[in-house]
C-alpha cells in the first residue's frame, strides 16, 4: 500500500540517534510547487530481531523514517514522497533490533560550589566628595564537574543493519521508483528507476541518470 510521506511512530522533526546525532528534517515541496514523486520500495531477504527501523536521508536531511514490527518486513512495502527537482544524494538505511534492560555506565554533570575571592567597588559619598576605594570578599560560585554512575536503561540491540546510497537528479513532473534491497547484515543495495507511463496504464522502468557529484 502506498502512503504519501507516511511516518512511523517515534519520529520527530529532527531524528536523534547516537551514531548520527540530530538529523534536520527534509522540507519537501508542496503539490503546488515543482516536484518529483518518488516511490520508496523496500524488500528484505532475511528478518531478524523484534523491530525494524528505516530512514531515508536526502542531502543529510531526514526525508522518511519509520519504526515497525520486524515481521512486517516479510512483504514488500512502498511509501511515496515528494522531492525537489534538484540533484541530491540519497542515503537509505535500515536496522533490525530488539530491546534489552541493561546496566549502562553514564556520565552526568553536578554543580559544585566553590569559594572565590573577588574585588568590588565599595566607594562612598557622591559628587566631588566621593571617596573611591575597593574592597574584597568571598563569594560562592558553581562549576560543572563530570561524574559517573551505573544506571538501568532499556537499550536497542542491533540484530542486523545496512546502509547504502546513490545520487541522482529528479525532474519535475516525473515519477521514480527507489528499490532498496536488504540481503543480510552489511549487504544491501539501492536502485533508481524512472517510471514511464504506458498506454495500457502500466509503467516501464528505466534506470535513472546519475547526477554530477556534489561540491
């Protein structure tokens, strides 16, 4: 089933993952703006773990992300999104995982008070009779110091993942098929086809032309 820019649970405007940091969201064109339609089809030869996480980056911006049950990967799935008609680098990644409760050693910061000696203006009087002088005093200031501790957390454990990409230049008004194929951990491919409409209502798939390298 095709859904336009459908998102899975747990997706925010910026996706934060430990390996990538925070990824800014891709801003797709509206239907009223020049755009190309891209169908993102995913197939998996093997299934592992309990959950599946998928993401598509366009020039390092999050264009599609979904998290679902790993069992749903047994059948091919297609989602559609709009892209600006400009050369772009697309990166597709997926990972199977399960969750475990583990003891994790983490760093946190604590505000520690310190006494410091400071000089301040303690002049008296006003105008021509003002007496200028400085005084000293102790003041309490705080600084952040790192501490370590063991905490119990639910963590994602990788059961098989892969990432691949390509670069192409979509044309406004055209329809494209991106085929992501996952064979096994670390082995996957991403292919691009332009879908040319035929008289009988079907499509003829033609390989996309590669875009020039980005600067």
